[in-house]
C-alpha cells in the first residue's frame, strides 16, 4: 500500500520547465518533475548592461514564490510564479524600465564628473 501511495504522489507532482541563464525561451523547454515540497514553477528574468543589454532567463521548481521586480538602470531582475504543471512555458515576463532610476543614475554620474573636474 505504501508503494502505491508513493507512486500516486509522484503521479500528481508538479512539473515545471527548467533552464539556467538561457538567452532564449527556446532553451527553456526541458520539463522536470518537482520534489514534494516544491509547489511553484519560478521564472526569473534578469538584465544587465548599459546600451547593449543582455537578458537571461532561468526557470525551476521552487518551494516558495519570491516577488521581485527591481531595476537599477544597469541591471534588473523580475520573477513570476505559477502553481500548475508546465505553467511556466512563457518567457514573456520582463524587467520594467524605471526612467526615474535611469535619470537619477545619469544625474549622479554627471555630478561626480563635474565635482572631480573632468
């Protein structure tokens, strides 16, 4: 009976798409069965760079769902979670641009340059 219950739990386990620091969602179509304590499919979208921006996508099973949406101009990260099998197929989540943070960064850089006398 214990073996039957164990196989039943595995049959109803969450399945998520997985990848690590992929440059395209096409690299993130590998399904993985999550462990019993992992209840979420987590997608993390990160960017870095100034001018030519690099974007990376990571997907995995997760025991918790962190809500992150941070952009500091030259780098950013955003997360999204879902709770059904293969729900994280989309890679459409992105880091929102904060023009106020970009402007603040530019102004701080100019102030530093002027202060140092360059």
